[in-house]
C-alpha cells in the first residue's frame, strides 16, 4: 500500500489522473471539491471518499477554490496501475 499526502494551495487543483480505482482519500485540512468520473463531491477536513474500482478506470481531480490551503491523504494499492493525464 502507498500513502500519499497532497497539499492543494488556495485557488488551485491537482493534476487529473486515471487509474483502476480502489483508492481511499481522507481530507485532513481545508475544503474543496473532488471530481470522480465527472461527478463532483464537496468535502471538508474530516471527510473521506472511497473511489470505486472500475475495469475501464476512474478519472480523478481535486480542486481547492477557497482562500486557505487544503490537504488530503491518499491510500492506494501499490500494485495498481496509475496514469497521469
């Protein structure tokens, strides 16, 4: 398993990435919106998001449209395929 902490500066977004899914995301600080296959999920510190496994893959992007930084922790299987777009 891989654990990744990511910080999103104010008024920014992550890179869009596609992979098979099965990712668990815990939001540690701030507020934002995550897009999973075009569906938007608003979140704040303390929330979690379970990304489904899909044979065709899942496209994900995180947005921080606010004026304070946001931080999230991603837990992913180390044997899963991962492509950045």
